[in-house]
């Protein structure tokens, strides 16, 4: 990235979005694996009494959690990827929140009533999904940190055959705003020769 004053900015270290994506990924993986241990794999889309606290759980719901967790861990390896994971959480769990509101009858009739309730959603699940969607938005919008400002290097172009080259430089002053000028080439000598 190039700053307006000509200095390059390089972002180093783990970004907050990456840390959050990794933590959310681990939490989803753990929740999904424990869910499978409690519900087993029978009655994949049915109702199970083996939920957590007030939240329901069935094998399909657990599979969604494991896949979400694995995706979070994979996308945590890059700042932009982690933000993509945040957007996926925001939109995916936002839709799941609205669908859950329709399933539980809190908003309107469910247009997907023929699909039933394959994730065994309840009212507490809806509010949990709203919280996850908001967390996804936080991950997606997390600011980048640990910026390192590096000065521009005055690098002279090198050609293989020793031909002269021109360098075009952008002029950033009030008199010549936005204009360019050609810098005269320097006499190029091979390495190790006296100048």
C-alpha cells in the first residue's frame, strides 16, 4: 500500500480480524464436536433433547457448527480472508436468524414451512444467531493494526544489456500537481567498475 506522501505502509503481525476469526472457529469446532458426542448421528434433522443449556442441537446443526468452525480456522490465515469469514457469518447467521423467527412464529408465516425445522431451531437459538451475525459484522469491520511506515526506496532501474532507460516520476507539488516528468538516465556501469 502506498501512502499519499510517498511512503509505503506494510501491515505486520496478526490482525484483530484474524484473531477473532480463529477464536470463533475454535469455539464452533468445539461446540460442534461436543454436540455430536451428545446427539450422535441418528435422526439427523430431528429433535434431540441433548442440547446445550437452552439451545437445541441435532446432528445437522452440529455439522453446520463444525463446518463453520473449520472455515473460520482456514480463513484466519489472512486479514482479508478473516474479514470474508466475518461477512459470511454476518449474512449466513443473519439469514438463519430471520428464518428462525419465521419458524418459531415470531415474525410471519414461514414460506419454507415445507422444509420443516431441519436445524431444530428454537427462540433462544434465534437470539444466539443474531449475536453471531453481529460478531461476524465486528470481524468484517475490525480495523487493521500494527502498521509499519517504510520510506520509499530510490531504486534505479537495471537493464540486462546496459541500455539507458528513463524513469518517469510523479510530481506532487502545488505548481505541477498531478503532472509527470522524465528523469534523465544516469551513466550505467557494470558492478565492480570504478565510477
